[in-house]
C-alpha cells in the first residue's frame, strides 16, 4: 500500500474516531488524553509526511487529504436525521478539531503539518460556513489550562464581541487568583467550576436562544459580580459566583 493510500484512508478517522471530545478536556486529564490520541495517529502522520515529501504536486496532495476528512464528516452528519442531534454532533466535531486534530497535526512538526492544518481549516469552513473553529496548538491549550480559562465568562464575552484580555475577564481572573483561591473553600469552589463549566457551556451552545441565555448570565450574575469587586465587596461576589455555578448546573449540566 502506498503512502498516499494509507494517508487518505486514515484521514476520516483522525476526526470521526474521537468519542466524547470534551470528556477529558480538564487540566488533569487532557495531557494524557491528547498524548494517547497523538500516539494512536503517529503512523498516519508519518504516512502523510512521506507521501507529501515524495509527490510533485504537494498542494493537490494536501487538498485531497483535507477533503477526505471534511467530506467524511459531512456524510456522517447528513446521516443524522434530527436537526438537534446533528447540531450537537457538529459541536463535538468542532471541539475535536480544536482540541485534538489541529494540535496533533502541528505537534508532528513535519513539512506537511502546517499546510495540512490550514487546508483542513479551509475545507471545514467551506462545508460548515457558520462554524468558527480556529487552528490551535497543544502548547497554547496547555498554557490556557495553566491560566485557568474562565469558560462561562469567556463565552459570554465572546457573545458581546469582547476580546480575551478585556477588562471584565481580566478583573474576574484577578479576583479568582488573588482573592477566591486564598479563601478557606476557594480552591474547592474554583475546582468545582472547572469540572462543570465546560459542559454547561457546551449545552448552552446547543440552544437556539444561546445568545439570550448568555445575555441573561451577564445581567444576572457577571455584571453584578464585577460591580461588587469594584466596590470591594469580595464576599458578596463569592456568594453570587457560587449561586451562578449551582444555578447553571441545575439548568444545563
């Protein structure tokens, strides 16, 4: 079997074989889950690289590989009859691309790696123009875990087109790191948040009225929290913070 045949046959599984991509997306579990995924697909990356280095038309080679993945995903989704189930699976695919496929392709570090990631990204946008998946890398994701991403706040701020370093996110991260983590139960509260928040965000994103939900979270919880921090009322902010997590858990977890 040629390198080309091995590579193009393996491309769909690079995405479709990932089950429950968010299940291990935590600070403690992601590193091991990613390494397992990378090791499983390393031979595929070698075939991709060997084929890429041996062909004359490298651009067409990469385009064919990207289409093999994108077309397989589109066929899989077309086979799902219920719109809600199809949208949920597309969310899983988007997350799997960002958390596993792109980072693993780039981690291999071959001549084909960056062109392949960019081609898959282009093909994905052609198949699913309403998605907003970005090419991410493993080191960037790990840095995000170390920084402890504010999942719910970030999702809300993205709805309002606010950048990751906006005033609100910076203030709440500072509150978390410099006040909440120093309280008796602070670390436990923060850990509970990181166990629940990714799944809460995932379920909210499935809702047709997700933008309204995020707007309500902003007005009911985040904006008041920010005002309390600015006023130096840290204990009151902590109470509202816990109320937000517990309330959203009941509704969306």
